[in-house]
C-alpha cells in the first residue's frame, strides 16, 4: 500500500512540557487507522500537530511525499488534511447549511460545492431535513454529524476524526459509527482518535496504542481484540 501520511520522529508539546516523544508512523492510501489510549496521553495533540494547529518541536510530517509540517494550518488543509476536531465547534448562530458551506471555503472545494453537498446529504440525510435549522438548537449527535459533514465538504485526501463518539448516548454512537463505516467502505483514508478502543478495533485496519506520548503497541483490530491484557493494562478494561 502507498503511504499517504508519513510522520517521522515527531516530538511536540506545550510550553516546556513534551507530550509526543519521537513518534513515527504512516497511514496508507485507503487505510483506516485508529489512535487509542488513555485520556491525556497525546492523541489529540498528535492530530493538532499534523494539522498545523501547533508546531512540531522536531521531526517531519509529509503528505504524499511532500513535507507539510512547515506550512500554515490553512495551507495544510489545502494540501489535503481535513481535521474534524473533538467536540462540536460549530458556528452556533449559523444554520446547518451555512455550517456545511463553511467547509467549502477553499477554491478547490468551492468548485465542487454542490456535488459534495449532495454527497453529504446522501450520507447524512438528517442534515438535509435540518438544513435551515440553527445549529445551536440541534441535539449532540446531530451537531457531531454537522461537524463530520463540514469536514467532508472540504474534500481532502485524509480525514482525521477526533473522538467522534465522545459524550454521546449509545444509540447515537451507533448512528455515528454507521456513518464512519460508510466512509470506510467508500475507501476514504481515515485517521481516527477514539476512546472506545474495542469499538474502533471492530472497523480499523490498524490501531496504535498511545501511552505517555509513545506507541506502546500497534497491530490490527483483530489482534487487539484477541489481546484482552492490552485493554486491561492500558485502558482499564
């Protein structure tokens, strides 16, 4: 498989506190990779470093062979990295449609706006029903769907999802995962941070267990599910 995202020797942190320690991994074209691990051990920080929201202290991040770690965040989006952040982070006073269209602000995305909007509505039909509703009045699950839909409007080559199921009721998590499975079946390249390791293992091609800013284990979803001691040791399961 062709490596699409390549992280080499990445270290990053906040102030004087290093959070990610000399981390290296790749995400191949069409692969679904998941980052799992205890809370507060660097998963979100890693996504933020890849998308340019914080600067790496050392190491490199490349997309399709071209370095992107020296680019601004908006340039990284234009290069093909789409980051759907943790939580909702919508524009609360805007409608669902207006929020979705904000994902198509780049010229390349704007050129495909109408087509991508129909694709988002096909994948998330509830958003079409709610398109004129103010985002702040939506349920938690609906807001999460708007966030994913807005990311899809951007296009991009790799979709990074940060805790898409965080804080949602079990029945809503099932709905969100139906969307994620559909994206996987469509061949989208995905890098997902997920607290629910067992759930991620059911659909991910590869899992990376991040503990104290380093990979404690990497392997397939099937391997993870056959190793209950990993869940017990690192995730309290």
